[in-house]
């Protein structure tokens, strides 16, 4: 067709590679959707961030909040009975939900320090106290700092998710190459 067998071979290999890459990407997304990998990874990341591996304290209260999980009925349930798990949470919405879960009197920044003291986990309490001190009495600044904390934690979770998806992609590619 082009008169050059090398050029025709290169074009053929490019189309084959592109087709296999498209198949692998489609299969990978289908597996991620079927096994709810994004939602499960997000939940695991939040449990790790809030030091709540059993999902019976702060992470459970945050997941019951309508800003985080609008499809729930608002009552905290255990991990197995979560009807809906979001696959993405906006950092600002997470910050508001976390503060609402901690606060006994909504909107009272002066009382928020005492509410943070009531958190059982010392690591989370220490992190929130550090953010609270840097907020300088401004609730909006505190919310922005909590949103930044969440965003940084989710960057690490995203990196782990991407590495796992890369492994899945490699395994699917190998499987397709063996099948073909």
C-alpha cells in the first residue's frame, strides 16, 4: 500500500497497540466500577486519616453526614451496611462535615477547641489542635486548613490507588497478550 514494508509494519503495530490499550483501559474501568474500587479506597483513606480502622468513631460520623454521603439516612451505620459510598468528596465539604461531627454547638469557634479536646484519638486531636491554633479564631480559615489536610491525605491515597491500577493494567495486558 505505502510501498514500504517497514512503514506498514509500524502502522500495523501502532493500531494493534492502540486497540489493546483501549481494551485494557475499558476492562480496568469496568473492574473498578464493578468492585467499587474508588469508593472503597476513599473510605479506607478516610479511616486511615482519622485513625478509625474499625469505622466506629469519627469516620463513621463523617460518613453519616449528608454533605459527605447524601444518599444515607444520616444515622451512623457500620461499614458493611453503608448503602452508598461516595467515590469522591470535595475537600471543603469534608471539612464542614468533620467540623459538624466534632462540634456540639454549631458555629461556636470558641467552643470548638473544647470539642476537639473530646476526640478520643490522640493523633487526630493533635492534628486538629494544630490546625485550630493556626486558624487564629477564624472558622472559615479553620475549615480551609482542614480541607487542605484532607486534600493532602487524599493525594497519598490517590497515589496508592494509581499504583494498584497500574498493576491491574499490567496484569490485564499480560492476560490479553497471552490470549492473543
